[in-house]
């Protein structure tokens, strides 16, 4: 098994700032836009983006939520390992709002499909966009594409993208691992 650094801490930081600028261009003051991080790993991206938007771009108020998709997945109860749910925390209405779903890696598109289904439990958004830090473009099973992408990676199926965050893993780095 070999691993190669795809993005260093500095590169991740640059990409997050670029994504924050793109969000700001399209949503201005975020008065009608909400950010929702997909549990578990999309929450780190969503929190970082929210922090950048508030602290560095002086956006006064951003609704930030976290969405658990465990029971909406199409592979729920199909494997041997038991899936563990995490907490959904959406303390605002999504009805007629612009929703930006945020995840760390877009792979097959199945997680995003589950997130779209789970999101319906909270109302009918005006518009839904997808922001992903890493887009594995050759691995899609569903016709889902990001509106905002940090980095596009041409990884083949036996390769894995591993995103590590300071908050969870002690450092910010993204690896491409060849199994």
C-alpha cells in the first residue's frame, strides 16, 4: 500500500478560501442561503468555510446545519458492518431557501443522493447546490456533479482519497492511497 500527498495543509487552506469566495460571489449576504454539512466528514469542510466567511469576509449571519444520511443510504443493511448514525442538527427552515450541501469527497454520488432525500424531511428548498472539496470524477454511479469543487482527482477504483482534519486526525492533509 502506498500513499501520495494530494493536498498539503497550505493547499487545503487556499482551496477553502477560493471556495468561500465563490460562495460569496453567488450568495452575497447569505440571507436566503443555508450551508449544510453532510455527516460525518462534510461537517469539517462546512465549519471551516463558515469560519472563513464570518471572520475574513465579515458575513454577519450564516445558517449552518449538519445532516445525517445513514438511514437514507441505498446500502443501509446491505453490508456486514453496522452503520452508526450521527446527529442531524438543522435548527432553521430550508423551505424556499438556497441550500448548499457540503461534503469532503464526491465519489459515486450515492451519498449526495441520500442527502437530497434526507433534506426533503426539512422542507422544499428553492435551490440546492453541491460543494465538495475533492471530486473523483471517474467513479460516478449517478449523474451528480458539484457546483463548487476544490480539486478534481482522477483516481481509479482501487485508489482511495483520505481526507484528514486537525479537529479529528491531528493534521490537515489529503492523501491518495493505492491499495
